[in-house]
């Protein structure tokens, strides 16, 4: 089993920055990839960024150039640095762990609200 704990959400003005953290504990050797998803009210779940165990990264088009996913293996933590935030980035952000296309574990989510 793997437990994921997100933190770092909050309220920020448009153009501002936040850094989300996803700390993993438990059987982390089973994790091949970690992804950040978000869900805004009335919208579908959206995969925002992914990082693999080989440090390959992918982003959805709407966040390219603004968001950066990274990892600190010593801290078992994956980060999502979010810059130049827009009101449309407002959502609950979740981290997920497992393999690409097969997310076995999810965090509880952290709210990000961007005021315009």
C-alpha cells in the first residue's frame, strides 16, 4: 500500500505562484510514475502533469511553460510548481501514483483557488 499526502494549496491572485507537494509513504518501490490531476467544478478530471521514475515529464497543453513537475527521491516527494496562475487553474488538485495509465493510489486533494 502507498499513502499520498498533498499539501501546498491555497488562495492566490492571478499571476501568482504556488508549489504543491505530494509526499508518498509505504510501498513506494511499486511506484513507476506520479501524476497531478485537477478537477474544477462542473468539469472532468484532467491530467495536468506526469513524472516517471526515469524523470520523464509530460504536461497538458494549457500548463506548458507555467507548471513544472519535479521529484525529490530523498524526501519521497513530488512537487508541482505552478507559476503565472490563471483563474482557470482553480480546481482541486490530486496526486496519483502507480504506472502510466494505471493509477493505483490517490491523495485526498488540495484546493487551489486563483482570484482574478
